[in-house]
């Protein structure tokens, strides 16, 4: 497939990159992450919302690379914590925090909160930018669940072992790719974005 029909996923996170690539496997585009692009750079997440951050990342990388870029920002919002970690989901335990450290802090913050009050939701916002850095489309997906008392399952990445889909009695880390591809916040955001990817395919 030609270079012009490449879509760059605006993330250095390998887990997120793998999941997005799998969700976009039938989109008719060759996808790669920023980790596979030599000229990619970090974009500061200075927005006041997930949508602003997704647009900043998509537009900044697209202008810099001269390529179509799909930017995303994802947040975990826990009701008992007033919506935290929210914008700080990826660095809840501090700059450069590991997923394990973020999970530990979340459990510490929720210590003593009973399971029925650990309601939460994952929100993913996607933004598609053209090679000039203009945002051409946006979509958002949400998935509701709750935070478990301890990690369960060894699949997925990030907070997946703690986030339970109540109706399935399983965490994201226990669900297979097929189930997650229908239920997750990221899957729902991708479904909303798919009709707009014809813009990138037309180049």
C-alpha cells in the first residue's frame, strides 16, 4: 500500500497502539504508531479536556510529519474520586509512572470504598488531522463499569485489570479481544471514526 495511504496513530504507548491497530484492521489503511516513525516527537498535553488533548496531539504530529494522524486521549473517571484520575490517567502516580504504579495509587485512593460505590467510566476521544494539521473529524466513546478491589486477569494494559464490566463479571484484562472490540470505550470511538477515514484513504 502506498505511503500516502498510511495513517499514523498518535501514540507511543505500545498497548494502545496494538489495540487501535486491531480495531482498524479493516479500515483499508496501513497504520503505524509514533514509535515506528523516526521524526515523531512528544506533544504536550496542555488541553483542559480529553477532546482538546486529542486535537492537540493529532494536529501537532500531523503538521510536524506531514501525514494523516489519528490522535487520542483517554481518561478513567471514578465517581468516588470526583472524576479522578481524569486528564491525569496516564500519569496518576506521577510523571513517567508505570501502569502498575498508577493502579497501586488508584487502589490506595479507593481504600475503604465498597465495591458498589466504585462506579467508573472510561472515555476515549479521537481526532483525525490531515497533513496540514487541520482537524477533519472527531468521535468519542464511553464504557461504564467499576473498579475492582484488586487486579484480576493478565490481558490488556493500563488499568484493564481493575476495570470490571459489571454485566459480564469480568475485568477488561479477562475479556478477549473480540468482546473488548465491541464493549470498550476505544472500540466505540473507533466505530464513530470509521466513516471519516475515507478522507485519508482518498489521498
